[in-house]
């Protein structure tokens, strides 16, 4: 249950990779050597790691169309672990290397294979693999922070802090914990002196100051709407509840929460909470709450539970029709807001992009409500407002320059294959109807903490496809 | 630049490539510098942590032997004890470094005193729970001590097996966050102790009890486990204790560990659970139902390592812990998590792997191969259907899984499912057709490969695919290498090559039918690549290919342009055609084509080759022809290989042109034992002129390069164990790399050949010192073997010792003894009076046994003697060291000791002189030195 080495490699476009941080664990290496015997493959020096890694991830020789080491169709690139070929094809290999890529940063670690080297054992039989994965995810959060893209100097300072972080979370190659995401620890803390009861290891410090329990419920809704009877529209909802006993309640005859995953700090679970699963058929008799989660919270923000839900209708139903006429396109868009959704959007935008066309010329479009904005890069969108009637329309024609100045390209959207993408946020609403009542939050503590609960609905990958063109199939769910 | 910056640079250079960094210095000196700086009170903690990091990551490079390791550990220990208490971070780092050094240099395995002391110190540290004395700030030290002990127990299993009671109490007492460290340490010790006990036959209750109540010393010599003991899921048979032991106490310990397990961080929890699972599996008296209370919590976890530990439990206990209902439920959870929108991609990929290796209660096969659990039905897996919106790895992973699902499914359901997968493949190809990016192309071809591997038997679909691919090729001929690759791989992986042949045949047809305009120069090279591959298939008739080539050459200006690459590509097709089994049918056409090229093509090389092919075709039978053309990768004479390989681009040419690497030592350099050069005592008498010999001597140095080289002679021989392949090697080029900067670059040396049983050739290595210090050289050799391949191999390093750089006093030949003595006396006087300023004198005494002094002088100083007054028992010796250093010795024998007065014009050489003298006098005496 150890890892042999860890690397952070940066890879800027057009440059060769660079090792930004690396750490080897020699005692683990000693074990690796003894376990593999004659088949032991030593880890090469850091100076050659980036090239090997980038080759394996297909990121080298961007200018060449086909390179066999990169493009061989029989290479197993359907696994989370890659192998580094130290002497080219057919030579010694270092396996299994786990990698996580975020932007220009690649995090990689080499778990110890506690198994006979031949034949290669399956990944799930190796304990180090999941531990390596958990460590990498933790390091990713630590290095990249919530925004995902830190400034170069912020990244440099976080990289500089890595040795002391590793001292805590993985001192001798054995992962013990994951680092806290950057900037997530509240300021007023002190080390805990311990008492009669054991302190959880994931709460190393105690909070000084007024206790606050804030429960935020975020639901995201995904949708693919095709506007055709042959292709079934798809939408699903998933939610996060990031922060004592919390009870989630659903409205009367709401559809049950599914695929519930909970944070390890939850102390006990009722079996019925876990029974509903999206891959099952719904028989209507499923448990529908209330969902109780007793837990002892860490001090940082955390995701208490995630779930998915099936709601009968998407919040916004749209239709998009595009017709080609000579050198212009006729656009017709109708968006209907479902009656169960409060018309209190913080924002709602519909982006209508055109790909693989010439640059856009004049746009003659009428919007029933809201304001039309046109973007130069051939994306144009209307900031929408749903009027009382809960229906917004957009109609008109778009002309394109006849020149050769090409706009943005996309391999999917050719011909009349086109989409509208919706971005919106509705505060104080969830589609599943799931909510946390402020008074149901029980805190077993002498100090009375302040309890704040919020909820919101946010769009995520919300597409409405043009019904007059071919839309790409997006899910096997329609097989059902 | 500050010292810290300097170190920063040096250490990053070291970490980037230790071997390159150490080439400019030596390991010993770098280690000495590191340790020196660590002892420096003025250096701040941050710098010291940086310095320790080197030892933390690379202890085996810096401490190549156990003795150096032990010394280094002692040094670090003294650094540790002198570090003030507030420097917590530094102290922790030093602790880890000491542990690394002790374990990796086998101090632990060989049970040295240092390892023992360190272990004691660590144990004292974890027992000293009185944090209040220094405040909570000392907690990290204890945590680090626990980690170190845990690592030592892992690398020497059983070490803590007699300390379990003490560890248990410590674990119970601790209520701060450190309880996690104690808990993990205790559990590991417990597991290893029980594992050791399973090796023993007939364990009694008392022995079993004594494990839990052990409070003795460290078990250095108990029958320890191998370092390589595997986790139980890797063992064919799980080691088990004897039945019927009283497990009450162990059971209550296990329950309390499990009850508190949720207090651990998820990763540590998963480690704990795995250890406990192993314990329960080994002790028949413990029931797996112990874990029942934890299961529900584990099923719902969002943490990947905890879920993984749950699957490990499932694998180990199967139906003794998991009912059929539990199994079904767990699998459903897995499928759900494999596509949960709120998990990260690597985690989802991992869960998909877990589905393919799901530990079923009743597995149909247990081969470790990917296989689908019987409970995964198309309906269950529907949500894992690949889509074009997935990232490429997820998409391929899902496709592979779904292929397996539909392969197993009932007929009606399967057809529908396969249809959906096929639609998905078509959707991917459509993206490729729309000028998808390089990554999309590669991913789509991988998807095609996976699909064909499973469903190549379904003719209708696979034929549709061929149509689609040819259709795409007609628009995007740049896909040629991908298509060829696909055809090759499918042929390799399936016993039945029909699909590949069909694809190639259709591609040939597709090229034939292209309008001539589309055969433009750029696309032509793609088409020729495809045709070349097509020509390899015996089942495909090649007449059309030849017509096309002839047609293109006649009806275009290609021949006039005489582009070598195009010509060579055409010839590559012809070469494969020559080997085609049904060549008889197209004999005349091919002959026409070759002749046409040999006359019309405006490039001499292409003409020659075409003519050569033509001659082969018209004069040899097919059997002989293929014999000549066949590529023999191994063996065969060099000539043959290069002939057939160079005729067209092929694997062979690549292997001929690349330099192969071997990690073994093929050759080595052995020092030629020089016979001591005779001192020219019978030199000519002085010529009468009285000259100032010193001036003459010093005048010589005006000539550039005078006396600046040392020539060392070696025999180049085979290393002991080498392959037969290397018995005769030719055109050897020896390349020397210096490990330091005290010498000038050594030029390469060329040797014509070395045969294993022949006389070894002599090699003269000319060294040009800047500073005449001992050194060692990295030597590598490039050579050719008999089969014509080139090789690169390293030779064992050549070390140049101090006396090897000695030269006799460089005076013109035939100089008399007097003049030598004159020079000697002049230099002696000058150095004794401190001129030049680097001069120094020293004294070395030793006690020779009878007569041994004369022998010593004869064996070691013969060539360097200036005067030899044996009767007076006094000698003068001068060593000249390039570029211009002198070591002068006056040796006299007094009553009971021999005195060696040393004078030199470079005091930096004194330590080397000293150790040299010590070395040569060691056999004959005890020595006394005096500065």
C-alpha cells in the first residue's frame, strides 16, 4: 500500500515537459526490487520522465499527423494506468503509472505492485492503486484550488509547500491522508489537545470562534433536447450538499434521490437510503426520505453527499429549428419554462454558436423578451428573460460573409448539426424538491451554532439540438 | 548569489539527474558537503530541509555501501540531537532521512548497532506521550516516529511482534489525532505477528496469547517473514492458524479497532481495514461477520480507497460475509458510481476496471482475465453506453465494457445493443470525416479496433465498416497509416485475417477507381504506402496495382522530376510485389514496369535499384528470389542483410541504421603491468661543459605541451560473461568521459577488431592533467558485430590511481646523474624555502623490517631514483607530475626507522603522497607520520 515515486510535470503548449516537483520513496523502491526480483525495472532519472510521460499520453510531436508509438490502435488506452516504455517499443516498461491531468499540469504516481510481476495483475487487485488515486486527487485540489487554474506565482508557492504537505500525508511513500484543498481551512483554529474522547484524524485542529453550520444544496441539471420523436430527450439532475444531523426532505410524491454517495465523516447510514440506484428500474415503492445523515463535520467545506435524481420534465423545454437558404440561415427558437420552476433567474443565457461557417455578417433577429447581444467571434447570444407567459421566442435570419474568412470549427457541428447551450442559475430552488429545513439540523453541542441553509439550481451541459439536422447520439439511456 | 540559492541550484540539478550531477564531483565529497552544511549553525531550517531532501529521496546513490550508510546515519543522528526543539519540520525530515538511510543501506537487515540505537530512540519517542511539557507542537515528531517504525516493521516484518502489548496501551491512551498513527502501527505489528505464527505448526493457546501480551525487546532474530510477503489476495493459499484457538481477546481488540475506524482518514481507514481483513482470514476462530456492522457505511462511501477496501473484503470472504443480495447491491452501486456525474474521471475509470474484475461469490472462471460478472445485464449497463461527448479514455473503456456485455447477452437483446454500439462507431467516423483532430482520429481507430476484436464475426457489420472506411479514405488519404495500422493489428490479434484482407482489397480497389487528378504528388505517397501493404497479401491479385503504377509513371511528369522519395516509394511496392506468390501471373507487367523505371526515371539511384530488381526478377526462380529478399533479423551475414534491407525502406534498414544498446559490459580495459623502467644509470658522462642544468630543465617547458601528458597502457579484452554474438567485434570506437574537471578531454580511440580468443590489442590512453589528482574515467564503446549491427556498450570504469600519474624527471635523454642531482637539489632548496608559495615540506617515518627498505625502493621507486647510495642507506627520489608538479623524497635509514623527507611545490598533493606512502609501506612496517 505504498507508492514508489510522485511527479508533477508541467506541459505548456509548444514546449517540452518540465518536472516541477518529484519525490522518490527509496524504502518502497527497496520493496519493489525485492518483489519483482529479476524483472525489476528501476525508475529512470527525472530528466527523462517528461518525454516518456508525454509520449504515452499522446502529447508529443503535435505537428506530425501519425507517429506509431503514439497512435497505435491496439495500445490499451482504455485504462487509467499507463506504462512508460523506457527503451522504446518492446523494451522494459514501468507500470502502472497513474496520471491526472489538469490544464498544463500532469500529476503522476507509481504505485507499488504487491504481486508477482508476471502475468501483469489486474489493477483492482492492487491496494496501492486506489490509494495513489486518492492521493493524486487530493494533490490536484491542493495545487489547483477551487478555480482549477491557479496563477503561475500561486502555483509556484503551492509547489514549494509540497514537501511539508507530503511530510503529513505521505511521509514514507505510504499515503495517510489527502491534503486539504488550498485555502479551505478557516483561519481561527488551534491544535487540539485531545480529551476524554478520541479526536477524528481528519479534524486535527479545533475551531475557535462562533460555530456556523452552513448547508448549501446545489442541484445541477443536464439536458439534451432533440425536438424529434425518434430521439428521446434526456435530462438528469444531480446535487451536492456540502457541509451535524442533517435531514433532507423531499416534497410529497417527489421522486427519490438515487446513487447517494456520502463523505467518510458520516457515522452511520440507514440501509434504505442507499437502495435506490439509477441503474435499477423504478417501482414506485422506493424510499423517499427523509434522508438522515449523522456526521461529525471537518472544519473545511466538504461534500457531505452527492445524489442523482430523476425528475419527470426538464425545467426548460426548447425547440430549435435552423433552415439554410442561399447564403443565410433562418433561425427559430422557442423556449418554455416549466410551471414547477420559479421564474426568478439570477441569470439565464442562451448561446447559439455557428461552427464551420464563414464569419457572420448581419443578424436580423427578434427576441420576444430580453436583449440581443452579438459576439464578434461568431457566437451570438440573447440574454433571456422569461415573461409572465413563461415562453420566450427568438426568430430571424443570420447572414454570413461570402469571403474565405473562416470562423471557429468543430468536428461535430457540420451542416445543420447545431445546438443552443443554456446557462442559468435559479437561487432557492431544487428540481427534485429536495431541501434542508433549517430547524431540522440538529447540533449536539453546548454552543448554539448559527445555521444557514441555501439551495440553488444551476445548469450544466444543457443542450438543445437543431431538430432539422442530425444530432449526435449522446446516451444509451434511450435504449430503455 | 546567496549560499541558499547556490544550494537550491545544485540540489535541483542533482534531483534532475544524479548521474550527470555527480560527474562533476564525487559522491563522497557531495555527501561530505551536505553533512557539513547540515551541521552549520548559521544555515536556516529551510535550507537544511532542502539538503535533507536529497538524502530522503536518494540515499542509495549517496551511500553506496552499508558502512557509508551507517556513518551517514550517525552523522544525521548527531544533527538530529543538536537541532533545537522548535525546529519541528527539520527534525521530522531528518528522522525520515535516517530511517531511509538505515533501511536502504541494509543496516536494518544486517542488524547493525546504529539501526538498533535508532529503533530504541524511535520507540522512546513514541512512548514519551507527555506532550504537555513542550506543548502540542511536538506532536509531529511523535507522528513521524510512528511512521518510521511502521516503515521499519514493513521492511523487516515481525520486528515489533514482541511489543504488541506496549503498542496496544499506547494506542488506547492516545486521544489526540495521533491515535491514527498508533492504531496503524499496532495493526501492522499484529498482522505480521500472526502471519509469522501461521508458519509454525501446532500453535498452543499460550503462544497465541503471548503475542498479544508481548512486551519485550525487538524481534531481530525471530523467524521473520520475507520482505516480499504478498498480500493474501495474491496467494494461492491463505496461510491459516490452527483451528480451535481461544480468540476471545483478539476478537475484542478487533471489534474496538473497527468501532473506532471511522475516526481515521479515509485512506488510512482503508489501510486499516485491509490489515484487519488479512488477520480475520488467517485466524479461523474469527468470523468475517465482524465486519458486518461497517458494511452499510462502506457501501455508501464516496471515497475510492474505502470502496476499494470493501471490494477486497468481498474478494477475501465472498459468501461468508456477502449474501447474494449484498453482492447484487454492491455491483449495482459500482455501476452507478462508474458513471456518477460528481466523481472524477480517473475514479470512474477505476470503478469500470472493478466491474470487469468483480470478485463474484461464484465465479465461472478465476483466470484474472477481464470477464464480466454474470449479474451485469445489458439493462444494468445501459447507463455506461459510450457517447461522443465522453473523453477518449472513458469512451474506450465504456465501449470495451459494453462490447463484453452484448457479446454475452441473449440474442434479441444483443442485436439491438450491438446496433447501438455500431451507430456509435459510425458517429465517431463521421467526426473523423469532418476533419476531426489528431486525437479524435487515434481514438476512433482504437474504438474500431475494440469493436472489431469483439464483433469481427458479424459479417454484415464488418463489411459496412469496410465500405465506410474506404469511402473516408477516398476523401482523406492521410488516414493511410492509421488504416494500415488497423489492418496489421487486427491480423496480429485475430486468428482469422479475413477482415484485414477484405479491407486491403477494397482499399486497392478504391485507389484504382480514383480519378487521375486525385493522384496528386502528396496523396500519391499515401496511396503508395497502402499499395505496398496490399502487395504483401498473397490472396490479393496485384495486376491492377502494376497497371496503375505504370499508368501514373507514363502519364505524368514524375519520371522527369526524378524525386528520389517518390521513386523509392514506388520501388518499395515493387519489392513486395517480387515476393508475391502469384507473381507468375503478372511477370511481364512487372518486368515492364521495372524496365520502364530503370530507363526513364531521372534519378540514378532509383534507376540502379530498378535494374537490380529487374535482373533478380528475370534471372531467379521465385524461391531463390524470396530467399534473397527475405529479411533475416538475426544472424546471417552482414552483406546479405544490408543488401536486401537497403533495397527498400523496411524494418531491416531501421535496425541496421540504429545503434543498439546493451547494458552488459562487453569489453573491458585491463592495465598493462609495466616493467619498472630501468633507470639510466649508465648514462653518458658529462660533456665537459658546465651548464646550469636547472635552466636547461626549466627551458624545456617553453615548448608547448612539454611533459604535460601521462600515457597509460591497457589491453582491450572481452568482459567475462558475454554473448556469443560479441565474440568478434569490429571497428571499435572507445569514448572516454571524465568524472571531474581535473583533466583535459580524452580523445576517442579507434581499434580495428577484438576477438575473444585472439591477442588483445593494446590501447594507449593519453591523459593531460590540469591537477594531478587520482581520477576515474567512464568508458563507452561503439562497435559492430559480425551480423553488421552497431552496438553501444559501457565498459567498467577505469580508475587512475595516484602513482599512475608519476613520471620520471623529464630531462633530455642521456643526461648524466650529476645533472639530475643538480636539478633535484635546486628544486629541493627552492621548495624548502617556500618558493613557489604553494610549496611545502613534510616528514613520513616508518619502521622497515630487515632488508625490506631496499626491496621497497627497488619495487616502487626504481624508475624515479636520482641517487642511490645504498651503502650510506640514503636515496633521493623525484616524481614529476604533469603539468608541472614535483614530489621530492629524501629517504634515509636511521637506527630503527626510515625517514622520508618530502618536499613538493604543490601542498595540495600532500594527502595523496601520504596515503600513497602509507599504502606501500603498510606491508613492511608500522608508520609514524609527522606534518
